[in-house]
């Protein structure tokens, strides 16, 4: 089968590889759509920390935001999965440790992460091997585009849930990329007043174009009480800024990762009675995200700038313009093209 392979920093190709075979408890998925995200870019450039920590190695096959159709199943897998449209969890725990048994497989010390950690091949290929336990069925009301946005949506869902905000609350989200926009859309669908802050006129303009009216440059954020602040950026200075703006007794939610250590003064947390929450992975938020997409509360599809084939993945990761691709923050890949 065809697969996109990164062989070294900024070196990649579409090559023929052996197709996967489903073992016990596993399925093979025919991939229909894959999203390209910032983590993939970090691997492509060689900057991703996992490469330097020994959790990932070149050559590697990327792709963890995906959907497709189950085409074969291994021993012990319920036959009803065959032929179903699915997406799945990126985080694959060992299933035996205290964390996994407690429902926290996404922080299992020995976890695999599809297309990211532990050399588990990713979805930028015609087929993908996945444990059946990681699958989530997609209803007909969630099309292929939305299906491949469930994983980033799950991250955004968890960030919004971690704010503990409800209808009538006001939150501020730093970062108008895919996660920030999805978080804003989810929060607004739940009756929360959302303000979005960023550095780029282009990204803020896009946010306004999809109905997120309260989109501001960093130095233009309105001076008003925020019950929670979500950091969806790479900015080393944003966590401290978030702590300074959130209301006493409020919450700061951190889902972005800076390239260098960021610093928060714990005295500010204590004296403000502020709760800081870190979010890793979409895992506990996938089912809720599918429900929000399925019933129409959130339509994530406007975020996709275009859909191209495997031959264009290298250009997408390098930030090279691709013909026919618009201005949205997300590019999708259809390996069948």
C-alpha cells in the first residue's frame, strides 16, 4: 500500500509498504481522511521532543486525526465492526497498569500513540492498524470531514470542560488555531460567552468569518472579568498572562505547549485561589465530541481549508502553498486521491 514516510528532518516520500494484518483484538481500517496538525509539523522539522527522548524514531509514519471504514478484523473482535465508519483514540495504553485500569490509558507510562509515539504507524497511508478497543463508531450525520476532526475536537472538548464554565460564564481563549477555534465553537454551543485572542490578523479574521465575533489582537483583549482562560498557543509568555487575567477563584486551562519552559508564579495561583489544569489528549472527550457534531451543536467543517492526496503531505507540513487550498487552519488528506 501507499504510505507517507518521514525519513529524517524535512525529508519524506510516499512509498510502498507492507499493508497491515489484523491480529487478535485488532482491526484494519481503510483510511478515508486524515488531518495534518502541528504535532506532525514538529516531527517533520525534527523539533518534536519525543524524537530526542527516545519515544519516536525516524523513519516514521505520521497521522493521528483520522476516520475510515473497517475492512478486516482479527480474532476476538466483534464482527459488527466490519464495514463500519469509525474514528479512534490516538492513545493506546498497556491495559494492565494502574493508570489504564483506572480509565487513564492516555497517560499510561508504556503507551503507544498512533503516528506519534512508540513507532505505531500512523494514518497517512491507505490503511491503518488499530486495536478494536480504541474505535468509536461514527453516525451518518458525521461525514468524513467532521469524522477526521473528532480527535482535535476531543482535545478542545476536554479543555472547555476543564474550565468548569457554564451558560452565562465568560471565558478567554488564547490561540485561534484549530484547537482554539474548536474550543470556542464548543463553548459557544454550551451558552458560554467566548473571547478569542491571537497575534495574526489573518487567523483572527478567519475566526470572525465563521461567526466568532469576539476575536482580538493580544493587546486589544477587553478589560473585563474572565471566569476561565484557555491557552491553546505555543507562546512561552501566555500561561503567566492567563493567570494575570483570570478572575479570582477561576481556572486556567493549559493545552498548548511552548518550545521552551514557561513560568507561572505559584504565589499568583495561591493568592488568587486559581486552579490550573493541564490537558493531554482527546481520549476522554471523543464520545462527547461525536455527540456535539452529530446533533449539529458544532459544525467543525469550515476549519478545513482543503483536501488533497498523499503526494501533497510534504508541502502541507513544510507550509508550502498548495493549489486549491484555502485559508482555514486545517488541511485534510485523502489517501485514495
